[in-house]
């Protein structure tokens, strides 16, 4: 009997953070040459599953356990469509950054993996978390009141998206990955670099991952806001329609269609008050300074 072929295993992990461009990078990897991605969806959350299933007390959180992968067989099945000798295989799951045990589990699974961390200016990132939950109808409070409830919600077992206060702290999590994998195997990219006009940082990321991204600017995915026309909202939230589009159109064309829809459909969302933004930046100033020391370069983020 011939020996069983080894199962394809991820060797690239995009570990977050949430609302920092991970959906865009996932689509870039889907469209890239030389890399394979998970079969059914972007976020598997396998290495953070034990912690995530304990945080389901918030509105809409009960769906979390059914949306993640809980065992290794199911996890590896997400990559079974790829060749065992596929050069690069990526897992993109934003929850891996802030859950300390997830980093250790990834290291035990793939100690030579390459790690990508996407980060965003704290005030903008935290407010994007809020807009995401607000648009889904899961957050009913004004931003200031919701932020003040972060610790209370954390203690009550709400999912991490409701923990706005923790959402702006990066240094400890980045240091954890640097310590485990070493600086040569960890690449931190800022949201502002991902979407900036200068594509030098995207080319650096391309070389780090040994992949070739599709030409052109990165697609803007998962843009925040609520569709303001009820009929259009129902159409765009129609899973059956989305699945039909997936079957009918190849990924590059679907991406262009999605871009056109996102820029043409009217949306609404709350705005972050400048004074509140400045207060948040002052709150996270020390963490940003520590992060910059870890990175050995400035972020360019305003600090209030």
C-alpha cells in the first residue's frame, strides 16, 4: 500500500487585528499567484476557538461557535483541495492576535510559519469596531457610552468586538509573536501602508510571503456602514444570491463587481467626533510608543 500523502498545512498566518484590513489581504491572497487559502470562508478561528466559545454573551454572539472550526480534522479539511506540496498556504483569522493562547498554538502547529500582523491607528480602529456592530444592529448605544461599558462587557463574557477599550492596544500582542517566531518571521503592516498610494510596503509584503499579488491597488473589502435603502440592504444580504454570483462569476470579476457595488450603493454610518478621537489617541499614546520601539520605526499615527 502506498504511503498516505501528507495533508496540506498552512504556513502563513494573518493573525489580525480586526478592522485593520485583513479581509482585503485575504482577497489579495485569493487573487495572488503562489498561495492557497481556506476552501469555504476567510476566518476559521481554529487556534482561538477555546477562548471564543467562552465569549458569547453579547448581542449576536451566539452564532460564533457555529462559525468557527473546533477540531484539527475540520481545520485541515479546509485546505485539502490544495496540493500537499503547495508552496504557500494561508490562514487569515483576526482573533489570533489578541488571544495569547492562540499564538502558542500556532507556534506548536507550525513553528516555522510566517506571521502577518495588520494594525490601524487606534482611534480609527476602535471606532470601526463600533460601526461594524452598529451596522449589524448589535450595538444600540452611542459610541461614548458603549466604550465606557467595555470592561463591564468583558467581565460579562461579550465577544471581543464589544471590548472597544482593549481594541486599541497592540504592543503586548505584537511582542508575543516576535518572541515566539522571531523578527525575521513576523511582518507588521499598517492599515495606512496597505491602502496608501505608495505600493512599496505591499511589495515588501509580497516578497516576505513569496507570493505575487495581482496588479493594481488593493480591493477595498468590508467597508463599514449600513445600506440606507432597505430594499438594497435585503438584496445585498441575500445569501442565496451571493452564492449564485459566486458560482457564475470568477473571483477577479466578482471582486470588480463588488467594488462597483460598494462605491455606488448609498450607506450611512455615525462619525467619530474629533475631540473623542484625540482623547482616544492620548489614551493609547504609551502603547503606541511601545509598539514603535518593537517595530524600530514610527507609525506616523497622531497621538492626540
